[in-house]
C-alpha cells in the first residue's frame, strides 16, 4: 500500500498540537478552501500521481470519491473502500482484499475525508506565490510540520483562486523524495450511491477475502 499510503498519510499530523506562527494570508486561503469542501455533499477527483526519489520514478492515474464519512480510492492497482464502518483494501495483483473495522478517530492517518483540514493542527503555513496553470490562477501555500520526527519536510498546496478548489499538492520528504498529485478532473456533489463505498466480492471473481476484524 505504499502508493495509496502517500495520499492517505497527509493527515498523519492531525493529532500534533500547533503552537508556531501562522501566515494570515495563507490561513484565509486555506480556510476558504476548507469551507468549500465541507459544504459539498460529495465529490469525485481524478488525479495523477508522480513520485521521484532514491533513484526511482513512479507515476499513476488515480480516482478519489468522497461522500460524508465514506470514501473510495483507486490508485496503482489498489482500491480502498470504506462506508464509515468497514474498510476494505483490494489488491489487484494478488486478487486479495483485506477487511478491517474502520474508526476515523483511531485511523485519521488513513482518512482522506480530512485531507482539507490537515493544516489546522500540526503545521505552520505561509503564502508562497501566485502562479498560472492551464489557464487557472493558483495560490500556493507551504505547510511545514511542527513535529521534528515527521518524515515530511514540506507540503505545498495549490488552491484555485477562483473556486477555492485544490488543484495540486507537492510533498517533499526529508530524504529528498518528491511526490506530486495533480487534479485532472473535479466533480462536486457527484451522484453516487452508498453502495459504491462497499466492497462487493461478487464483482471480483475468485477474490481471496482476508478478514482482519
């Protein structure tokens, strides 16, 4: 789950208190972005993933769908489903699914539904710059974790100035690894049934179910 782990682990520092300086301009942008996503009943985001580090390069296309406390993430031959109670991780290569209880309070680091509020605890942040990308004006904010032992050096989030949506983010690790996510399509208030967030083994012939509950 290395690839999926990167997108999910952005919320790892939610439990770390923040006491350092905050940039007011950056905070206003982040607050507006957070307010936008909280107002949505659901959303879908297609994205590209690229990682460079330790002499290795990886790139994949992914898809994330969120509805309240439910989410479904597809990336690099893996799928993660949760209906808010159970989390199922399907691995295509081995045709295996691991099923476990899901508790957002105990596994916040595995909770992409909180990705747009991670800045509120555990990070300093500052406004970096404004830049153009595909005809959009983006405001770039840099987040720095307060926890010295964090493997992350910085996270740069680029927010669309017009609609306050996140268009890309860059994670720079202390070991030099750089991981980039770029949103290629964003659909607010997507019409998806609750069943979309539940793993249906009938759709995966021969799948081995490993129940970890």
